[in-house]
C-alpha cells in the first residue's frame, strides 16, 4: 500500500433521518470530505447483514449486503418508492444511536413496498443479477425466506428435512416461497446497485475503500446452512468445535465466540473453493480487504462445543502458506489484504505474515507500557503496516485518556511530546501520522474528539454495541477537513 492515511467510519454511522447510515447522500458527502482532507482511504466494517447482537461480525451471509444500508431517498428519487411510505415512521428516539429494534420492525416492510412497485420492470435485470451472483444468491434468498417462515429461529431448529437440505424438501420450499425468494434477491439487487454507484464515485475522487471480513461465519447463517461440509459440524448440523481465544491476563477463562470452525482438510481437497469465492467477492467490492483474526490461518484455538468457557480449548494447525499460494494462483496476483494480527501472536503467525507480505496492524493505544517494551510503540514500526489510534473494539482516544493509568499516561505524554499548548488528541494524531507506517487510519470519533459514549464496540458486552452515529446536524465541516489536510500534508501522506 502506498503511503497515505484514511478515516474509519462505518456505513451505519453516517448521518441519516431513517435510523441508520446508508449508501445515500451522506456517504457521497463523506467521500468529498475525505478528498478535501487529503485522505486516500475510507475504512469500513463488514457490510453484510447483521445477525446476533446486531454485530457486523455475526452475519446471516458473508456474501450478501446489509438491507438496512439501502438508501430509501435514492429509491424514491429513482421512482421506486413513495416517500410517504417511510418518511413518517419514527426510526429512533436518539439520532446519535441506531435503534436496531425499530429498523427490524420497519425496514423490511418498507423495502417490500418498493419491491411490489418495482418488480415488474426488473424481471430481466434480476435474471442477469442471479446469474452474476449464482454462487450464493439463491441459497441466501431461500435461507432468509425460510427464516421468516420459521419465526426467525436458527436454522438448526428448522424441520430436519429442511435443516439438512433434503432435495425434495428443498424443491417444495422453493416452490412455496418463490415470491419471498424473489423479494430477497431484489433487495440484494438494489443494495449492490447503490454500492456500485458509491464505489464508482469514490474511485473518481481518488478514494480507496478498505473493506472488512470476519474470518469465521456465524453458526446461524446461509453459509453454514448451504456449505455445512466446509465446517466442523455433526450430522444434525451442530458444531463439533467452536472458535475463541485462550485464557490470558485480561480474560482468565478465555473468550468463547461460538462460531463453528472450518474443516480445513475438506477445504483443501476442493482447492479452497469457498474461501476463494469469498475473497473474490470481497475484492469486487473493496480496493483493500482487512481479514479479521488473521492468525487463525496459521493456528486457531479450538473449543469443544457446549463448553462453558475456553479453558478446555487447544491450538490446532491452520492451512498456512498452502492456502495463500492457492489464492495467489487463482487470482493471478497477490491480493491487497490487511492482516489483523493483534493479540496473542506467536512465531508461526509472524512467519506466515512475512511469507504473504501482507501489512499487519499497529494500535497506538497499546503502545505505551511504561517500560517501553510494547511492539506497538511507533519507533518499532516497520513500513509495511497499517497504524491506528484504535480500532472499532477500542475506546475513543478521549475515553482512553480519561481511563488509562497514571504511569502509562505519563509515559505516553512524554513520548508523544504532548503539552498544554496543543490539544492532546491532535498531538496524538500527529504522532500516528508522523510514523513510518505506510498507512495510518484514524476513527471519525477521534477526529471529533468524542468520549467513550461514541465507542463502537465493547467486546465483552453482548448488547448495546454497533450503535454510534453522526447526527444530522453534524456537517462534514471544511475547517475540520482543512486541519486534517494540513497534518496529512506535513507528514507526507497526501
């Protein structure tokens, strides 16, 4: 990646009067803001449909787009939706936070109104779209139709013949739910139409989009249902082993994520077909792809299904270099990937990262152990990395400054030469921008100097995450763009 910088702001956090950020006007205005600010990158979180806990990392499909991100005003302007259908709905009480309950209650019904008004003019376009997305679209659409038929229960609680995809039951379900299936395909058609417009605009403005994919799929997903053979599942589709992290100083019982693990032996026998399709799909949407929890390609933590915590887990060997050799052969070139290599990193992970040549990640909030030993301290950076003030899992810088212990804060202030003549957050941003890292990424919350209430995610909290949003009365101010541009130019990132 060429030297530059960017801003992390998820689609959901863009301002909008309809409960959540979308692919509409505010997204285009943000691209204009990035250009004026001298930025080269816009980093986002996964854009797939949210599932359990409203998390973009627990999705019903790794290939599909989030229906909530379809811009309703754009549909209206295109003549596909009567504005009276959605403008009088109360989408939230507090515009600073997405209300997923209300989105769930209203968004799909509004999109169904668009579908009814629009579908007769789209028959041929949908046939072509289904052909383009044939690897996943039919399975996803049927999965969603069945999910609503069975009151949103996990697919593992569906009737056995549907759960295990008995051929006769599948044909029967497809015939029964053909209109619902077409609706879910229509939703994806409109999502990708709006995404492609936005992506084209970003390219014209010289902005590259950094997308994000979780390494694991959700247990309750179209991916697990339609491609059960790639996962460690038993004959009734229950996981045999699940993902997580081992116990450490911060988490004495480890972390139990619960995602089913991959059957890497089976995947290898197919030439990693499913993963190759997944990466190709991501690269068709984004200029660069960040893979969350990259270390699992080297070795992954396996916990027996049903365990109460991660204490009985063990490390297993991942696919390693063979997977990335295959990926490069299939693509014909090395893919533009950022490897999320945070946390417990051992020699096999470091060796795999070096072999692939992918840039890893550095997080400034982790840099200031008072003894100076942290590998995240800027003078230890190598050029081939992407440096962050914090990620979506961290507190904002303002929140961090308020909660970090005194010794760490004192060392951080001395190291970064913070003083009373300059705003601390601006001084910290300058430290990141001045580093040797090829790319530096700053969260929008930190540019605005927002506190902990603007934090995107607290990993240990199952509820209340992924909600923060810019409000409608916040404009992408020129003066904000100008001081960012000045710092960016000073440190050779424009």
